[in-house]
């Protein structure tokens, strides 16, 4: 399991992983996901299940695999209340709180939860680029001032062992301003300073609210057979307003010209999804899973861009994206003494329509339609060599779909020389992975080969004279040969260690537009975690990670990076009260520096975030509970 400097979580170096906590999909990404996972005390974790070859009952998305974190739970009935409050500080003070309550009776359970994360978060980044022989050097201070709020309500009615009805609803909001300040030194050639550009992105309003409602029913036909049906609706409203003043100065500081580029983006997303699943166990050690899923997605976006005080019709437009999915799957697993085998197939029919319209009269300017049927097989065979060792051979085909926002062909400016632009023609990237694994006691070794076809990534490219654009494209194939070693051991009664060593060889075969080039490089990743019981019942957690120089997603080369985290915790009042103190990225070495060359474009990119923080958290619970909710299966929402 790896977490890179930008907060992307994966089980291998290729593709993304989907994360679940107690069977529920966590719909956070990047730094928000990093902060959420760091806030979970390891003492509250009962188990972590990972699978790079999940069965066909899971959606085909998640090329890297599935991560499911199970938290400890008290099974007694009654009232249970849990609350946590924490603060973190480095450049800014941040405060987080969560509250959950469950009330359980013999035939029904009611659960309520609320959480928020309030405060600012800093990032610093920049580029040094040579484009057509001229140099531009830029530095950006980025302060994210958005706060997150979430609340939910769940009700479970279970009159007997055979019937179970679940109702749930939740609201998640991300709201607040933000600002970036960028200074760019513009040269003629590499040495002669020509102009200085000072630009700001002042996000005066940013709102993103997600409403989720679901209903589920489970029926146990017999002890060996069961069926389940779920229906979900998700609605998202988003709005952002941005003022962007740009001012050019002479080398001696004289104002040459200035302008402001206001922009407003509104979006609405609706997702309807329904599933039906069947499970059958036989007396010979076999299990059959089968099911169907239907989903409908509609995303509407309106983008208005202003220049010189007037609406710029060449950059302002409306974009509508519609997606229809129909999927079915079957999975069968069988065990014969020392041999276990599992095979499954998921079939997906997907139809998409992306329509670009004029901002004022809604005239269709461009339409992109796509329709396909894809098969996603998986197969695994395991053999127990003895009571403590196992050999496993597995194959799976999976995919990663683009985020809806990456499909919007709108232009966003960091300044007049650096753009972000959506791409409505992105196709899903398809992963083929084959692996051979060996486990013995606390040691696990896996040799694997993974290939991403039509893989997409956001990459910088030339745009206009002296300008670059960051856009997501399908740019070719990415291949990876990997050897992973995982070792977990209790060295003494007071010291547990966990380590992961990975050796990789990458090949990026870029083949898009008129560009053809191969990039190859070996790399390695190291992680080490220590869980140490100190005197006075104090628990210390010390972890470190290191990533060597490696090939990036396209033509860029990633420089080495690493970090160290340290934390202390203490349980009091019969384990009802928990106090923890942690310092993340102790030496402030977690960075995303890279460099690369593509034709006449040469880029050096550097950056780091407010990853070094001091966190203090208090957790208290009382009562007892027995409360379960069904896994949310609306996979389309992962791309929000």
C-alpha cells in the first residue's frame, strides 16, 4: 500500500485504489484522503484487507485494487456515542471534529453522524521552463481556505434473521474561498529579463455539495442462499467564482499593462444507480455470486470567462455529459483441501454523449458519442504448500474512468502563461495484471507484471507562444514489472514492525498526436512502521517512507522523496478516553519535484505542501452498540 506526496493511494505503482472503511466507500481524494486516514488511530483498526484481484462483484473500476479498513466494534446492544476532536498546526491552525451516535433495539437500529474539518492549508510550487529557447521562471503560493462538513442518518429494520431493510441519507459540503499568488520572471533567451508577471487567482466563492440517498433490502432464502437489492440517488451542486488580475512589469518595476479575468463555473451532477445480487453456498466448499447493475449519470456545466470587462465567447460555453451503464457479473469460488480457485467475469455496456454548446443561445458546437461493451475477467489459483505457506497465481483486467470534471473542455488560468484545460475525448484506461505470490508466516513476496492500455494522465504541453497547458490525455501504454516484499513481525512483546520493499522497472511508451517516444527507468520504494509500547502505557508509532528517483506518468522524471511521522498515544478511563499527539513529515522532506524534456519544451517542477503538522486529538466514547450499514455500491460517485 503506497501513499505518494500528492495523496494518491495505490496497491501498486500503476492505477488507483478504491478505499473502504467498514465496507463503505470513502469518497475523498488527494490530500483530503491523506488527512482522513492519518486521523484514524491504528489502535481502532481491527484489520486491513487489500486485494489487487477483487472478485467480479466489485465494480470494474480501480485498476490498482481494493483497500478495505475494518474498525473495531462493540457488539452489545444499547446506546453508543463516540466523539473526537483534534487540532493541527504548522503554517495554519486546523480543527476537526466528528460525532456519531447509534441506538440499537432488538429489531431496529438508528445511526447519526457528523464531522467537519475547518482551517487553511498551504502549498508552494513553481516551474523553471525553457520553451522555444526562452526561459520562464515562476513561483506560486497557494492557500486553500475551504472547509468540509458532512452529516448522515441511517436506519436499519431487521425483524428477523431473514429480512433486513436499510435506509440512509447524507450530505457532504466543501465550501470556502482560496487564493493563489504567482510571480513569473519572463526572459528573452535564458539570461535577459524581459518582463515580470504578477497574477492572482482569488476564488471568492467555492461550493460543492453532495446529497446521497439510498435504500437496500436483503433476504436470506436459506442459510446457503441470499439476495440483496439496492437503489441510490446522488445529486451534486457546484459553484466557483474567480477573480484573476494579471499585471506585467518591466525589469525595473514599472507597470506596463494589466487586466482582470473573472470566471464563473456552475455544475450539476445526478447519478441514479440500482443493483441486485445473488449469493449461493454449496456443501462442497463452493460459492456462487451473480448480479446486475444499472446506472445513469448526467453532468451539466456552465462556464463563463470574461476578458477586458466583457464575456469572452471563444472561452465561455456549456458542457453536458451523459453516461448510461448496464453491467452483469458472475463469480464462482471452489476449495479442494489444499487447492483453492476462483474465476469471475463482469460485462459492462456503456454509452456516453458529451455535448459542447455556446454559452448564450445553447447552439451545439461539438458532440462526442461513444458506445462500447467490455469484458473484465479475473482468475486466481492458490495452493497451500503446508500449514504456513501458500502459492498464488492471479490475473485480472480492470479499468480507471476519467473524472467528470476532466471531461469538461473549459480553460482555467493560473496566469496568462499557464492554463488548465479539460478534454472530452478521454477514454478509460484498461489494466491487465498477472501476479505470482508466495506467503509464509509473516512474509509475503509478489512478482507481477502490469500494463495500462490507453492510459491517461495530466501532463504539461505547449499551447500558444510562451504558454503551456495542463490537460489530461490518453497518451499511450505504461508497463511495470514489480517485485514487492511485505514483512510483519512482533519482535518483542512491546515492539511490532511492518515493512514493505518494492523494486520496479517502468516503461512509458508515449504514442499520441505526433509524439512517439519511450521512457524507461528502474526504481524502488521503502516503507517502515514501528509500533512500540513505552512505559506508563504510552504507545509510540514511528513510520518512514522513501521513494527513489523514478519515471513519472509521462516524460517527466520524479526526484527522490520521503518523510518521517512520529506519534504518541495513551488510553485512559478503561479505554474510553484516547489522547494522541503526532508530528507528520517531521523533517519536511515530502515533495513532488520533477524534471523532463519534450521537444522544444524543457521543464523543472518543484513543490511541497503543509505536510509537516503537529496534531493533537482527543477521542471519547461511552455506551455500547451493534450497528451495521450496507456497502455503498454507487461507483460512479468515485469520479466526482
